């Protein structure tokens, strides 16, 4: 788009696009109204709960799981800035700008929390590093929107909800609803804008996008296997969390359908067959920690855990 884009001041253009992008612009205004003071919120929660007092095993587990979140927030901040640059319509640009503001807060609050938690915060695992680097490196708007807004944001939302519900640690669990509210708006940007971006995707592009999503989902699945024992230490049932995450992706997809009146075929979750495969895979590979598992399933899950560790080492060496 050549600069300045005078059409943005054209009354006919504004009238034509306003209804379509009004809800995106609203995300910006809601973000402004609901912006919270991260320094104050964290200080108040630390005071309310008398600091962070937990056994060492839990401290290690929080460090393992939340190093993923910390670097995920930093990546989300940069990707939101990319989106704010790439998106042309003011409503969408405003929503992405508001997201960048939120992600900056999410990053510094999580950094301050982890410093307060103490102990050693481990480096990022190979799977998450691959996902985040793919999303940071791509110059494709469709990849960034699909990968970050629909897949990574819903995964983060699922984890935040699980941590809040499991009362993992009082300060962290009370912090999570602040993050959840913001992340829900970020998913909203994807839901509202993706149909416009994906409308022109031909068969080849649709296939490429589906493969790209499959790679991201597979990496996130292996990353979850890798952290399995830490979820257990935190009292989080990953089977329940994954089912919730799956429902969220479905809801996001339904939202996309109603926002544009069509079904963007490039979204992997749109395929009924993919849904069935997904549900079956979750039953086998991510069984509920509450229910007893048959010996064969314990062996499969144990083997996946070992394989996840091998893959992690390989990915880190290849980086
Ligand atoms: Fe965030
Ligand atoms: Fe976000």
C-alpha cells in the first residue's frame, strides 16, 4: 500500500468497511478500558499472600512450565508488532497494537514473578523454540495470524485456566485471570480477521497452511509430553486441559464461520476427520491422570515421554 493511503479518509471507504471492522476496533477500546497496572497487581498479590512460599518440587515445576510462557509472551509481543505493521485496515491495526501493549505487560509481569519465585529458570525446550521461531521468522500474514492468534494463544489460555483452577501457587493462580482476559481478546483478533486473509487461498496455499498448522500442533503435543511430569507436580490434569483447549479451538473456528459466513478451509480444525483423529490421539497419548490406565497405555505414554526428551535434545542441537 503506497503511503499515505488516502482511501482511509474517504467517507465511502469508511462507510463500506466500518461495519466489517467495527468489532476489531472495539478490541482496541476494550483493551484500553481493561488495561491493568502489572507492577501494582503483582505487588498487591505478593503482599496479600505473604510472598511465594512453596516446596522446591513445585518451584522447579513452575519454572519449567512458565519459562515456556515467559518466552512465549516475548514472542507474542514481537509478532503483535509485526501484525500491527502488516495489517492495513485501521480496525485490525488497532487491535494488533493493543495486543502488543498487552503482551509487553504480560512479559514484564511474568519476568518479575519468576525472579521473585527464585531458583533456576531452565532454557526454552526445543519444541516451543521451533514453534516460536517459525512464527517470528515467517513473513506471511496468514501464518502469523493462524499460528499465533489461533493455536498459540488458545494453548496459553488453556494453561492459564488450568493453573488458576489447580491453585498451583496463590500469587500465580490469582495472576492468571488477568492474563486470560487479555488473551481472549487476542484470539478475537484472529477469529475476526482470519476469514478475510484466508478468503483468497487456493488449493496449494490451503494445503501448505494445513501442513504448517499440523507441524505447530505436533510440536506443541511433543512439548506437552516433555513437561508431563511437571504438570503432574503442579496438580494439572493435562488430559482435561487438552480437551478444554480443543473445545476452545472449535469455538474459535465457529466464531470465524459466523464472522464471515463461510468456512475457511485452510483452518485445520475445520475438518471433521481431523477432529476425530485429534480426539482419538488425545485419548491414547494424553490419558487422564485421574483414571487408571491399562499397562499398554502406560507403556505408550512412557515411551512418548522418552521420545520427547530425545527430540528435545535433537532440536536444540539443530538450532
Ligand atoms: Fe500474552
Ligand atoms: Fe496474547
